[in-house]
């Protein structure tokens, strides 16, 4: 695996290696109809995404999570999507990041059109994938607005989702509630 | 920096929390009580009015925020000095923590624009519901510990940038939509939710309303813990001498 001397157009080597591994695992998981593996693969790439925050890692996490949800529902992932995943793998190996992002967009489009009766469900799957993967970034410590931008979702949707989790229960605060309230009262009363 | 009438600067989160819980109306009476200005930034306006206006799901909420801007209950402010300071703060904040040789971009332009605006206005208070921006102002070391725990790897800290940010924000205090709701309660603004005769049916109805509102804020994304809600309710019970 060579390294393109124009590093600024390349993914960080760790991310590139990770993406290749993950795409290979995802393709295998889909072929074997191994839903659990597909879920694990999606979680792994999200870990990288928090550090490197590049669109390739984040979009890959979203796509794989969406495919996991589809497969989990018992829906067969069609050959068109598999072809795009294989194509994506080739693009990553060749350092064609724009082309790779294009194949991911292609997969989103194919997912939306997979089943006319399930069109709304498929859109919901993609939206949910964006929010779920965004939540992982937030859990890692990235701010909500930054997470919303990276996961291409809205702050409104993220806040709605994060509120229903326990992610905010373990937040450490140096300013305790009493002190914060005492300050607020001075301002308003 | 300008010396101006006292002011609060709002990040997007508290406005979203209040909108989702139908509590935006509180801002007008709270502002009267505050006797100062409430400011938002262009990024906040984009997030809470423009973007949701073009969605189906949050269009109605956007249309409830917009009149507050029209009536100057929320004043939008922009200035070249704010833009410059935003870029500075963003550059600093997103080059404090490093993992695997990569700077971790922990905050967004919009969040730093709110900070920059607070500094420009020489205001002491910013209203932020989300955790990371709040920790950046109050104790950035907490973010490092959190990142290490969650990423399962060492996180390097650029102390120079960390100390620069701490120096910039040292006079800033953070409030959440939570504290605004509690103040509204203590100002009796929430009495409007008590219908005639309700007190006889639901004992301590006022406290139940406050409890409901706090849970509403929490469940819609305010960084508020369950134990904090309990603490607030106990505090208010004691204040009102309710068992």
C-alpha cells in the first residue's frame, strides 16, 4: 500500500487503513448476513471519526449503520449497494477521496430507493444513522453543534435524541448547582 | 470590548430547549426582570430560525423564535471584531487536545461566536445548555479527562492554548435554560399554568409544574442531571415550606 506524497489530499494513514479494513469487514458481514458484525464495524469507525473528524470516516459510519439497520430488519441488501461498497474500497485504496465520498452518496440514494413502500422508513433509517453516529461523537467529548455539523444533522434532532439518553448524567461540573442558581438569582431578582 | 448595558448572550441550545417546551414566552418577562439586553449571534439565528424554518419538523418552533427577534427581545449582533475574536477562540479551542497526532476539534464556530460576542459586549454571562462549551469555560481539564476515558488513549494537552482560553473566559459565568426556568418559577411566572381549582385537586401544583418543566428541558437535551432536578425541587420545597 503506497502513500501518496500529496498528504494533504490523503486520508491520514491510520484512517485509510481503518477504512479499508472496515469496508472489507462490512462487505463480508453483508455477504454472510452477519448483522452483529455489521453493527460492530459501524461502532469501530465512529471511534476514529471523533479524532480525525474527516467526512470519509463519519459518512462511512453512517452508511454502515444504516445498512446494519436494514439488514437487521430482514431486508436483503441489493447487489447495487454491494457494487458501490466494492467500488468505494477501490477508491479508498487509490486515495480518491472525492470519488469515495461520491460512492457513499450513491449508497444513500440507493438506500432511499430500495423499496418504494418503505421509502419513508429508509429516509428515517438514514436520519437515525446520522443521529446515532453523531451521538457517539458527542459521547466522546465533541460539542453538540460540532457533532451536528460533522454528522450532517441538526442541533434540534441531536438535542431531542441526547435528552433521552443518560449521556448527560455523568457530566462533571466544577460549578455546582447552588452556586449557579445563586448567581442567576442575583441577575433576575 | 464595549462597556454596555448589562446583557446575556444566548447559545442555540437554551433557545431550542425553551422552544421545544413551549417556554419561549418566558424570555420577555425574564428580560424585564433582568433589566438588560438578551443577545444572539448570526450563527444562533441561523440555527434556531433559518435552518428549522425549512424543515417540516421544526418550522413551527422557528416561527415562535422569529417574533422574539423582531420585537428585539433577542437582539442579533455582529461586528468585525466579533468575527476576528471568534476565529481566534476557535483556533485556540480546537488546538488544545491532541490524540494520535491529530488536533481534536471539540467545538463549533457558532459556539465560539457566542463566546466572542460575550467578550465583545463585556458581558459576564453566557447561556449555554450543552456540556463541552460549558466545560471549556469552567474547566477545560475536564474535557481532557473525558476524551481520554472515551477514546481509550492518551490525550496531549497544549497548555499554552489552554491557558490562553482560560484567560480569555476567566470572567464568564455560564447559565443554562435550567437556571432561567428556576428563576421564572421564583418570580411566579409559572403561575399561569395553574388553573382555578387545580390546587385542590393536585397538591403542591406549582412544584409539580416546575418538576415537569425541568424534566422537559432535560429530556429535550439540556445538560441537566436527574440529581440536579431532585436538588432543585427539594430546595424549592424548603423555600416554600412545603413537605
